[in-house]
C-alpha cells in the first residue's frame, strides 16, 4: 500500500492541517513515534480538505475539520482549536479607530491562509454578515501568517495558542474579542485492522485530552 509501507521501519502517511502542525500535533504524536519506530510522511492540507486526501487514498489517516463521514473509515473527535481575530496596534489605529464597524471591516486588508480558507469569511459572516473584502493577502504558513499580522499587513484569525503571548504583550490586539471561533478537529482512520493505527489512535486520544492547545467540551 502506498500510504503505509511495511518494512523494518514503517512509514505512515498522514494529512494534517498546518495550524495543528504548528501547535498540538508534534507533542501529541512524538511519544508514539519514539516508541514505535515509525516514520511520518505528513501532507499539509487545509483542515476542511484533509479528509479528501483520505478518500482518494493518498494517506492512511487525517486530522480534519470536515464532519462528513468518509466511507470505510471511523472518526474520533480530538478537540477544537480556538481562534481570535487579531491585528497589530498600528493596523488597528489605521483601520479601526472608530470601532469594529462594517465599514472598517469592508476596507481593512485581510489575510487568508490560502484561497480555500473560509475561516475569515465565517467570522465576518457571524460578526457583521459581511463577505470577504477584496483586499486579501494569502499567507500559506502559520508563522508567516502571524509575522504578517505583527508587521501590520492585515488582520486575520490566529490560533489562540500562537497569538496569546503577543496579545498579552500588546504586540497584537484582538478585534471584537467576544467573537472567538472554535474549529473542531477529528481524527479519521480506515476501519481495517491495524495494530499500528489502533495504538496511534489510543495515544492521540490520550494526548489530546491533556493538550494545553485544544479546547474540549
């Protein structure tokens, strides 16, 4: 199988979203990797589309925000990443000096991870029933996304786990702070019998329950 090569040191192909990779995923999976001797081949994909990689057979497992069932697979809820809309103080002064108004959000440059990223659109709809503005920077890495916000290039939804220290220091300002967004994350694996995948799944479940990065119901 292309997704799971059976050799002395098996390689496991997993689709995971970039924000998970930048926050909770490394610590959650590291113990299993060290103990099992497995190698990882990670495919980075938007959290709403990682399950498509599983449907196509590109990977053996996926971290996904897609709640639709995947044929032949089972789904385990891991928790949620919490996001806050953030911008630099000078950006806020330039574009939001009169508050978090519809006009301000219609004119302020926005940042998205990629063209399929719907998080900012979801937030704008929930807060102001607005579409995404025409002025958009596409920044396809979590660190770049954060750095561009710190540099005053635009506003965007940052994982709270990455933005918290900058918010506390005043290097970032939260926009409309009562409107944070949770993105629920699921672990999806085939129903086939695999001791390796079963062990990994049990390990991830335990680690996610203890993770400081994930919100739990």
